[in-house]
């Protein structure tokens, strides 16, 4: 039995690390902030993400939307379809869900199409230099309500090399509504039920999987000891 256990332990220690890709989203006022993290040798070369917004909400073309500088538009798709650039002239396209053409106006549901190219036009890949994480894109909306994130399989979803577990946060995030700091479970109160959420996101920063900005009381895009006083101050209170 000891030999068997020892053999299993050796196999576990020698097994290659699982390659992971995590796409997460948090609300920031009227915008959705999307982040990416790759690890274990995963390399993302292209991705298409659907943003499914609630009734009455539309992508806000008047608000600048930031995109990770490591990502470039799909050049062939951009040239062939004249895809609408994100506001601010960042040349990263937003398109209409379920259709081959561009986003021609304010729509509820849009898809973000990004690829990773080097300066010669060759696909380099996000994560090709090792584990990486950070903001992916920020999309602003008019109105308020829920926005859900998922892979857009119409355009291929997430593609790359050594993609093991690909995780896309599919829970809806609420934008356009006043955020209630400390209310991690969204029940309108800050109490003991929110402590597990604080623990889960503790010592994480914006862009890392599991980060929840509702616990970032001092606005430094990190949840750590500096946010504990703020949480204590609102503990056992109701959201405004």
C-alpha cells in the first residue's frame, strides 16, 4: 500500500500543471470591466465574447472603452466587414451578436472580437511569455440592469494553444446602479453572510480571477487589509 501511495504521489508531483484561462467581469458604474488571466502554459490567440444586456440597455457609443494593449483587432475580420471601432479609436471591434456584420448602432447584445498580433502581423498570443493577467476591456452602457458574459461560439469563442480549463464568468453583473460596498451576495444588507465573499477575494487585485470590487472600499483596485476598516464601518447595515 505504501508503494502504491508513493507512486501516486510521484505521478501527482510530475504531472504537468493544468493550463487555465479565466475571463471574469465586474461592474463599475455604468460599465462592465472584463479581465483575463492565463496560467500553466495556456496561450490565447483570439477570443470572441458575447455581452448580453438587459432590456432597455444599449452599448454607449459616447463613452470611451478601453482595451488591453496586448490585444489587436482581428485584421482580416476588421477589413472585410468594416467592424465598428470601440469609441476612442482603439481599433478593437464590437459586432452584432449572431450576425457577420459590424455593430452599426446602439444595441443591447454585442460581441467583442479580439486577437493578439505582434508588430509583423503574426499571432503571438497572450501568455506566450508566461502566466499573465490583467484588464481585457471596458464596455460602457446606457441604462441600468444586468449584463451577462459568455463565449461567442458564432465567432469561435476562445482559441489558442494548450487551453486546458477555459472559464468564462457567466453570472450577470449589474451596471448603472449604485454599488453597495460590502454586499457581496447582493441581498441588500452587509452582515455575516458577506464575510465568505470578503475572504474569497482577499489579497486579490483587479484582473485576477475571483476579484470582487464590491469589497474594495478605498478604490485602489485591490482587496486587502486596507479595506477592512471600511467593511467594519458598514457591517450590520442595509444598503442605501
